C-alpha cells in the first residue's frame, strides 16, 4: 500500500505520504489474482490530496463492489537541502550484534510466515531499544527492484527489525502496520538497505533507511502497529474485510416483562405520573 500510494502521489506532484491508514489487509487468494484501484482526489487549498486503495477479485463483474483497504493523504515535499551519501561507518559506538539466523523460524510461531523473497533481514545490531539492520533482496528479486520506488519485499524486510526492538512480543497475536505518518521516499530502485528503527511507544516506531553507500532511501516519522488474530486474518481472506456482521435478537414491544416500578420524584407537573402510566 505504501508503494502504491507513494507512486500515485509522485505522479501528481505529491511526494510525501502524510498519512496512510490501513483499514483491512489484502489477503491474496491461493489461486487467481486481484484487481487494484488507487484513486487520488483533487487537491485542497493546501495542495493535499486524499488517496484510497481498493481491490476486488480478478474475475469480478463490472458492477461488483470494491473492498476498501487503505485511505490517506499525500502532499508536496517541502524544499530541503541536498542530502547525499554519508560514507564511513554507519553503526554508532556500542552497537551489539543480534543473532538473526533463526529469526524467521521464531516469528513463524507468532503468525508471521514469510516466503523466500520476503526473508531479507541479513544482520542486526542494538543500542538500547534502537535497532540497526542490513536488509537485501534475494538474487531472484533483484531485476524487479528498478520498477519500484521501493520494492515492497525490501520495505517489509526493513520492518522485520521491529521484532528486535522489544515492540513485538509473543502474545499469540500478529501485529500489522495500521497507520503510517510522514513517509518520504528519496531514492528509487534500492536493492539493499541500512535501516535504523527506534521504538516510540510499545506499538509505534520511527524508521529511516539508506542504501549501502549512505544515500537516503526512506524515512518514516511514525508507524503504528495494531494486533490482529489469525482468526481475523482468515475472516479477511474469506470476506475481504476485518469487520464481521452479527445479528442480535432484540425484544419487541409487548414481550418485555415489567421488571421495575416507576415513580415521579420531586416537583413535577400534575399529569407527569399519568403520562408515565400511559408510556
């Protein structure tokens, strides 16, 4: 969703994803594909534009409804000074290496099961709760990188560092990106990233990333994650929505037993008691 909205925003001169709220995950079917629709509205007085992302089945009829997945705003980037490669060592003093050799096996127990293209975390270090990491696309995905602002699998691998910063815990629920704020994509076509992630709260992080030469690729002011159960993901796969319709029986007039007596207390019109009886 970030890649789709960033690309659409750039096409209309709005390079900053100011905010993007994910309403429902897009669960791909085991067979077939989906149609994706990205709609960018006209700009307001400040030049901001609302963006919405919808999907429906690949074989849907022309009149079939679309499922809303994400809504946000994009805006023009403020003028900034030139930023180039930083060079030199990028790790701060005191960084301690973290063993990530079995990370993908461990997080599978939390509900995250990644295919080979998405297992991009190569190395990681910690300084207090801050996490520094190197992520890269596998060889098979390298030819695709040039076609994206930032390859979705590479961005997803950058988020895998969240589990190393004490934000995610094994509580039986997965956590998915819910609300992005202040997303800026600086360089297209990156194949590898150096990532710096800092937890802001127990469910919110800030993120920045450069390429291996130190050129800025991505900055995220804040990303809020929300828990989601495996059952909810299964429901989203079946219905396309995290929301479930439930019918609740409501007693009809005449069937409610008289369980209480009523009284009028204090100064009141003379007919108040009679009105209560009538009601």
